[in-house]
């Protein structure tokens, strides 16, 4: 009885902590953020990785009594955070206060005894929670609060936006619907941490890091999970040879190039994920790509995963994008609107090929914001000038140095509103000299194109690389045509005000008009033109099939 009383007190303490954490503590956190300045990219990564290491992911029975659930898990220690989500069934993430709590929980976890199948006894933090005895008991509840982990269809979004009363409200609604939620970010880091456990079985000091839109601040619910296996931090790897005296080295197998090392390790890990990786399905090894990768689907989270190795420059690009997004809210807002607009009109695509990518589009938005008068964000060279000694970074002969402390960056005063900027963005790229000029966020000015690619966007950390060399003439023309048509459309709707209020169905206006799939195409309702656009799309598709697999890095 005493034991149960103790457990009950501890459980209540845990639940109270949870409730307090989500209601009373939240405003305080904002204040601290304001006072201390926004967190650097690496500080956010460290915090998220810590949370992930103390967390477990599990499938749950469809009906679950939350009180009993918490009581069960609290036996192993304080719970810092938990949430449920739906994905062909109910799943839960539980984050404990300490790593030891997870170890205690895993010690009490059984390997299933199946009648017709034989389990691979590979233990991980992906678990299944079941009931003993009958499936239903009077205390069981259903309908756990589940936040969506994917976006809503575009017609629902248009409807939602049409009911808003100002462009600002529309933007807020778009961001709330599309950007990654706190729970979704936690789930991303947790999946990455689960995969690291598998890789660490062979390379104990390795880390798997997230990069790309999962962590650069421009991620949309449902975006892929880009990861890279970092073997550089393995102790003794980059230490200098001593000049004299005895010393020891490991005996290792050798291969002809660093690329072969990457290919072998990825090939082997791909095999492990395929054979033993709980929840990992459809493993494809794409080892001959410019940046070799293993692609697979993580079933419990629903994430399409790309695992690369030796991709440190991409990590720096991710940090740079994060930094720009943190500097001014208009950066993320404009990127989200433009990405969403591009997706609706088929400028970007989920199939790889001659289309403009989200990454290229983001750089185009950043470049546009650098070209405002006064600029809304500084150029990369300026961020390099502000860097301190700790920010120095040379990767594969590329200088990737830029300031990481956001408080050192002084912005110029630019008061342009988001609807002005959106209009100007379309005008800017309607008239951009793509045939002669290259987009360069390092200098913040267009440069003469060094090579004859249709769209030329310099890789911020390696000016010899064009991140959009995949884009063909037809796709670029399409982008320019849609920019022109959207400029026109925004001019027409300038004086438009929201037509309906509140609950009733409303006529699309503002952002909703821009996101209507047929609207822009209908402006110049010229059949010939539309036939042209369709055939461009088919051409692009054929080209992508010819080119085969997507190359992740230029
Ligand atoms: N990257 C790069 N050079 C390229 C393509 C990609 O450096 N030519 C890096 C960028 O840091 C990019 C990351 O790889 O953010 C992941 O690429 P990708 O998944 O294509 O883009 P995301 O930014 O993650 O956008 P999405 O939401 O479409 O996945
Ligand atoms: Mg991505």
C-alpha cells in the first residue's frame, strides 16, 4: 500500500509538472528568450538531441486510459513530456527527465513471443504497448488529443484562408497549418536518435545529425527527413601525427578514396536497416549519386528518410538558412508563402527532375530580401565579417565561416509589409536577367553567370557549384510566366477586401486567390499557352525519368 501511495504521489507530481510546463511556464520561456536573445542553431540542436535521447516511441492500443498510461511509465522516473499522434493507429512519445529512466523501462520490456513468426532480437527504443487480458476495460478512453503530423489538402487551406479578415491573419493561419510543430520536431529528432543507436552498434562514437528543412526553420509538415552520419568526431580520427617517439595506430582496412569509405559504410548500414531496423521499410541504396545516400521509409513516424554521410557543407547551409529565418519573421513567412505557391502551381514537385527545388526557391527568396532597399537581411560576406574565432570553419577546402551569435547582427530598418514584399518578389523575378546573371547570396548581388545553365544559383559555400543546374529552360520559363501572372493577379486583388466573415463560406481573396491551382493559369486563358505548359511538364517528367535518381548535392 505504501508503495502504491508513493507511486501515486510521484505520479501526481509528474502530471502536475506536465500541466504546469505546458500552461504556466510557457509565457516565462518567451520572456527569457527575449532577454537572452534567440538561441543559436547548435544550442537548439543540442537541446533537441538531449530530449530525443531520453525519449521512447511506441504504438499504443486504440483506447487508452491516460492516467494509467502515466502511472505505468512513471514507475521508471519523472516524465518531462508526452504526446500522442495518429498514424494508422495510435502512437505515443514519452520523454523522461533522465536517460536512466529509459534504461529502467527497457529492462522491464519483453521480447514478443509470436506463434507463427520469429523476431530478430534487435532491441531499440521503438516499442509496442499492449493490454494484458481483455482489450476493453471500463476505464479505457479513446480520443487522445492528437495534433496533426501532416498538412491539410490545399482546398481546405484555401477555404481556411478565405475566412480570415486580413493578410496578416492569412499568413498566421498558413504558418500554423504548414510549419513543423514542436511535437513533429521532437519526433524527427527521436527517429534520428533511434537510427543513431543502430549505427552506433558498429561505429560507437558516430552521430547522426539532421539537416535540411527538418531543422532549417523552413520545414513543412510531411517534409522528408535528411540525415547525415558524422564519423568525423570519432576520437583519434583527425589528430596530428607526432613528430618523434613511439605511437600507436589502429589497424584498419583501407580503400582507394574517401567516397568509397562513404559508399561502403552507407551500403552496410542500409543492409542493417533493411534486415534489423525496426520500422524501416523499402530501403534503397543510392550509392552512385554525387552524394551517396540510403533512402527508406520509417513507418511508425511516416517520414521518408535520406541518410547520407560526409555531408558537412550541407549542415552549414542548414545553419545559415536557420540563421536567416531567425533574423526577421518576414523571412520565414515569405519563404512559406512562396514554397506553398510553387507547390500548388507545379513549379516544385515531389518527383525529382528538372523542377526548381524548395532549397533553390528558399535561396531565391533570401537573395530577393538582400536586394531590398534597405536590405531586410545581410549578405553572407557580412555574416562572415561578424564571425568570432569560434565560428571559423573550413570544410573540404571551402570557407564556411559565418557568425553564429544572432545578437551580433544589426539589421537595417525596412518596414515593408508582407503583401508588398510578395508583390515585389513576383515582380523581381518576372524581370530578372536569368540568361546572363547568377544569384549569389554571398555577395548579395547578381553576378555574371560563369556557366550556361538555365538557372544559376551559387552554392553559398562553394561558388563553383550551381544548386539549380537540374532546372531546364521550360521549367524556368514556367516560373517566370507564373511570377508575371501572379504579379498581375495581386494588382487586381489589391483593393479586394475579404468578402465573407466568420463561419460561412467565403470567396477566396488575398493569399487564397494566389494559391488557387486554376486561378493563375486562367488569367491568360489562352489554350495554346496552357497546352504549352502541360507539354513542358511532360517534357520535364520524361527528362527526370531519363536522368534517373535525384542527386542530392550539386
Ligand atoms: N543541399 C545542398 N545543395 C543542393 C541540394 C541540397 O546543399 N544542391 C542541402 C541543403 O542544405 C538542403 C538539404 O541539402 O536544405 C536538403 O535538401 P532537400 O531535402 O532537397 O531540401 P530541403 O531544404 O530539406 O527542402 P524539402 O522540404 O523540399 O525537403
Ligand atoms: Mg529535405
